[in-house]
């Protein structure tokens, strides 16, 4: 929703219903013979009700639609009543469907929780959110791509193998596919979560980009310029460049930034104890 329209609207945030509220709604639906399912004489045990509550994930519409579907697809017993156990409910619904709209808020909430678990070095959180995405049908390619990005953004040179490992899982996803590639994703998620962290490359690039945007096309120092022609050499291109393999001191004494930026530092890797 665009900001002008949002500013003229009343925004109502709908919160998920509590377990007790959902239980009351389910029990009322089972008892009501006119508006509910009372005419089917359903006996539903507590375990099945709790399973349905978990399935609904705070949404009464999901609970009622699933309950109606399960009742209509479960044969009555010899006594004429429908006995709804957890197993019968699972059989009727066949497979639990997790709330996960790939184009909506929950999609971004869960991938955010996954990435932050990796960044915060919590392999348990990473595995849980990974499982949530996979069970809900998220593309393993999407998950692998996000881990490749994180390997450079949040781990960087604290463990250069992180990028190699993350790239390997992206290849494994293409080679193996579901369901087996779940194991590859889990291995790499726990590896990345266990790595030391350093975002110095990412932060340095952000700072350098800001300078490029602020200062524009600053001239390349003459000693760093390429000189493929005699005219360029006469103009001073490449003059004074010190070849570091022959002159190791050039590493620190020779400038590599435009004159306006001086000896500015972009890359500031963390000390090992700070990672």
C-alpha cells in the first residue's frame, strides 16, 4: 500500500487467535446443529483438537474449513457417530499446510528469522526456520541463494571457506533437488551459523560506494594508469609505479586511491576476539 493511501486509511492489525479461543470455536462448531456440524454427531478427542489448533495457526477460518473437510471425509462408526482422532484428522487432511505466503509478510518474516539466526551464530534457530520454510514449500534455490549472500555479507574473510561451502550447496540443490537436498541445506546452515562473523567487506563496500556517489568520477592517479601507447607514457601514465614483488615496501608506501580520498581506510576487519 502506498504512503498517501495509507495515511488516509484506518489500519487494523489482526492478531492470531489464542489456543483457548480456537478451542471454543471448534467446540461450538461441533455442537451447533444449524450453523455448525452438530448434526453429524462428531466425537473429537482432545489430542485431535489440539492438532487442529496447531494446524490453524491462529486463524479460525482455517480451523473451521479444515474441521468441516475432515468431518465430511471421515466415515461414521457402527454407532453412527464420527470418531475424530488425531490420526483420522491427519488422514483426512493428508498433509499439514503451514502458513507461508511466498509473496506476503510471513514469507519475509521467516526468511528474516532464518538469516538473523545464522548471523547471530544460532544453529538451532537456523535449523528450525529452515525446516519451517522447507515444510511450507519454499524453493531450496531461494534458501541457497540467501546463504551464499550471507557467506560474504556476514562472515567474509573471518572464514573464506564459508563462501565456498555456500556455493557448493547451491550446486547441490541443482544436482540433487528435493527431498534429499534438505540435508545439504541443513549442513550448510549449521556450518554458516557456527562460523566466526565479520562484515568488514560489506561495510567497506558500502562506505566506498558512498564516496563514489558523493565525489563522482575522481581521476585515477597517474602511476596506477595503464600505458599501452607511447603517447600515454609521455603523458606520465604508469610513471613511478612500484612493482610490489620487486619492491615490497610499495605495499604500504604507494597510494592506491584518488588524491582527494588520501589514505582513507574502507576495509577494517575485526580482531579475532570480536568476531
